[in-house]
C-alpha cells in the first residue's frame, strides 16, 4: 500500500501570512503521513490547526493521531493547542519520546498551555492523550517502522525515518548540516565540490523515496547565520545526492523569504543536483501539496 504525505506547514521560525508568502504558505512545520488507516503527524507548528479541522471534516470515526516532534521550539508546537481533535473524548493522541521512557515532549506540550502562556489548560483536552517512547531509537507504529536520529540544532532536534512496504520517507528539519562538515569553510572555498557529510546521516536517509529536509538558507544567507541551527539548502542537496534519494522537498523556508525567493532557492538546489549528474527531483515544500509515495 502507498504512503500519502500532505504538507500543512512549511515555514520556519515564525508564521508569515501575507501576499508575498501565500503561494508556498506561511504556517510553520506540520506534515501529515497516512499509511492505510494509520495517521502520523510530524511536528505541530501552526499548520496543525488546519490539519485538525480537515481531519474532523473527513468523518465521524475516532481519530488516532501518532505525534512525532522534531523538537520543542515554538514554531514546531504552537499549533497543538488549536488541534481540535484533541478536544473530543472519542479521539486519541499518542506523543512519542525519542528515547526510552522519554516523556519530555508530552511535558513541554502541556507546559505551553499553562495559564501564563495560554488561556486553556492542558486538562481541557478531552481526547485520550498518552505518552509513548522509542527503544534504541526505534518503534513500530501499526506496521510503520519509525527510527530517529539526533541532529545538530540548539537544544537538539531529531530526524525521523518512516518505512512500510518498501517505501521510505525521511523528515529531517532543523538540522545544521554545515556544522558537520570536516571544514566549515569548504563550501565557500570549493563551492563545486560535493560536501563530505557524516556517513551516519547518509545511511539514515539512504534510498529514501522522499526526504523532507530543512533548507532554510541560501548560500549567501548562511554565513550570517552560522550556529542558528539551519543549513544551506544546497548542503541538503549534497546529502540527498550522496544517499541516492529520489525526491527532495526543501522545507522550513526562512520567514524573510518571499515566494520568489523560495523559487530562486529551489532553482539553485536543482542546478546543484544536476551539476553532479544526479536525477534527484527537487521541489519546494508548499502548503497543500499531497504526494502518493
């Protein structure tokens, strides 16, 4: 059976509604993955609100949502209190920790709903909200094999690999891959050389049918933002080429980038893939796109 992927939020750092961002969208990170009747939600940025509305409109069956968070920075959790299925007692939300007996994500999600931050408390959520965790970085969710990998980001973030029936999707946002290069100046000194990324990361995304990856900065923007937790979009291309990925969705667009800026960034990524003789398909993650993998 195929995997279905839909993008509900693709922006990084802060929501950016407006005329200059309406084509790619201004909501922050939220991706829906469906495998048969299994629903997995990757991150709970502001796009999660519209996902919840859409889920309720699909029918009256109880909703079971498996929630996988890259990390707990604001732009990845602010949609959760507006996720309407969480307010209905017939539904269930399973919040996964990235390590064994890890309940940090559940704890921090409830923490953002304290009265000092939000008018509705976590106890008002009537759905059955439970914690689960991975063992040795792996868990099987209704036949979907899920693995996680720690990434370089302030406070740490996690990438997720989802596999079922020979199909593989990797979600890897908020990962400053450039910090892992043997020489951080290499892309500037040798811009045409493929970047030597760690084998651990190459193995994790190897042969993915779809890689959804943080590509927040252009080559020109990145030097001004070293250490902020996000890579050059072209560095992500190098990873995808090395790992023989089939499709790359450049994700987590910078809030200062207009639709035209994102177009130019994606074109630079396509040109880089072609320069290596790769047939990698590169596109910009955009709200509303649905893919059948």
